[in-house]
C-alpha cells in the first residue's frame, strides 16, 4: 500500500486568515498540511481508520464553518487538541468504552499566546518527550492519546493513583522546561 | 499559597486537568478551585501549553487512496461556499466526482437490494445510524457548551470581581458566579442570584442554586453581561423569590 510521506506544515495561522475570508484554495492547503496530524490523533485515540477518517472530515468542516474558533498561535497544536476532544466525544457518545474511563477536557483556547506555542514543532516535542524518563513519559502519552483518565492509567499499569498523578505533574513540568529550552536555542 | 498537603494534591490534579485526563466530576472540582486559586491557575497556565504541544507528534502517513478519498469528501462538502474563490474548474471536478460516486451508490442499492428483508435491514441500519449521529451531535453540543463556559472562566481577558467566597467573572456577554466554601443552608432555602440592568431601579430575579457538598458552585447567569450594572446574591426560600427577602450575601457592580 502506498503511503504519503510526512508533509511539510505550512503556517496554519496565516492560512486561517485567508480561510476566514472564505478562500477555498487556502483551506485546501491547510487541509494538505494538517490532515495527517488530525488523522493521526484520531487513529491513536479511536483505533479505527474509518472512524478516524470521519473525524478528520468533521474537524476540517468545523474549521471551515467556524474559522473564528482559532485566532492566533500554533495552529497544529490547536487543531490536534480539537481532534482529541472530538475523539473523546465519539468515544463517549458511541459507548465504545465505559463512561467512567473517558476523561473530560477543558477549553480549547482560541488564542494560544504562549511564546512556546507559536514556535514549537513536532521535532521539538519528540525530543522533549524522549528526554523524560519512561515512568513519566508513559502516563503522559497514555493520558493524552489513550483517551483514558488518570484512574484508568493507574489501573492498567498497576501503579498507585497518587504516584501516577505526581509523575504526570513532574513530567509535564520537565516537558515545559525542555520545550522552553528548545525554542530559545 | 497555603502549603498544605491537600494543596499539593490539588496541584497534582491541576496537572492531570492540564493533560485532559480527569473524569468530569473531578474536573468540576478542579475548575471551581482554579476559579479562586491564583497559584493553581498559574500552574495550569504553565502546563497546559506543554500538553497542547504533545498533539503535534501524532502526524501519521496515510495511504494515498484513503488520503485522496478523504480530501475529496472534505472539499466536496465546502464546495458550495468555497467555489467562488476556488475557481470553477477545481470545484467542478470535485462536484462531478461526487455526483458520479453518488449515482454509483444509488445504482448499486437499486440493483442489489431486491428483497424486502434486505430493505428492512437497510432501513433499520439507517435508523440506527441516524440515531447515533444524533447522539454524537447532542454530546458534542453539550461538551461544546461546557467548554465555552470553561473558556470564559479561564480567559485572560475575563473581568474578575472578588466577592465574599469567590469571584464574579464577566467575559463578553457572559457572567458567572464562581463561589467556594458557601455556608450550607437550612432545608427549604437556596441561594438566588439577582441582576440589576443598567438604568433600572430594582433588581430582577435570576437563577437559584445549591452548592455542592464542599460549598462550591459555578453558575452562569442567564443575562447579557454588557447590559448589567450589578449582580447580587441572597438566600431565599426554595423556588426563589420575586424580590430579595434577606440581606444580600454580596452586591457587585460590574464596571
């Protein structure tokens, strides 16, 4: 099966300015740049390529119909979070899992004005995550991409809940420091 | 900061909330706490950008057939609105392809679904599919409403007014009470919010509510914040009153 190579991500924030002006060509470029990311988040969380395809479509249609939902910052990080939240909705509404296992997320901010955000890319994040000890990286990735609560992480790993929470916090703090360092270099 | 072990435990929960891995009931507790604790809000603001960045590593190569099909579907869906700017040839191609695909589906259905049992199965599947789509849409709407509220509560440009036991938070046309450690009321009593419209001489009754077991409540007032001069809170009989019957817990002007 032929696969598309990883794409170069165009500046989503700039393209979104044109999408707001109903520029279909800009939307197409936005889609070309970011659909693998949205599909990837959905596939990791739902574990089903057809559902991931549907979710990708719904996320981009939402971007087209409500372009003001994103105003500034790192478009890739924003749309990945949107995809994650939609995937949580799908898991919940289709009863694909026990409701108690599925977390609820806070808001998707329309403005991501943190300086880390605007300049970060996937390689920065991969390197920053790989700098974390496995005992911290693993619960963070399970929490983000597994679509499960901290209690479920504790249950699946057999590690006490208090330890999981502390490892998540310690790991996220280190991740933040690593990302700050990556963009200031 | 109070330095208590309970507060360290809350900071751990704030980190899990930033990751987006708390169940709804614990998220509500953290949300109430964040509305009134500057230290925890700072921790959340520090960690949330780091967790948002995690999504960037998810990009997956997609097989070319699937990728082409996905793109066709998305562009076809926006074609009516985008057509004028995209140029007629590209949009026309998309629409033509979609029409051909649709015609193929119709032909396949007509030619293969020949017995009543199959038709019945198909109708059932369509009903089930429609019900599932409705449930997905309803769940998304509920979650979007909740996220909108949370976005208002944590927005940097929200106006925050300190009141006894918490804050009044106004952002755009929305106004909220985010309250903690409210005294437990005797049976038959509830808290009631009041609004004073700009230029009005008397307050108007707003929502009634009962805090949770730890005395916390986040309540959105069903009023346009931009038209209000002040809000207030009082204790009233269950069911609410048309005019305050007790001394207000607070009266807060909205500047």
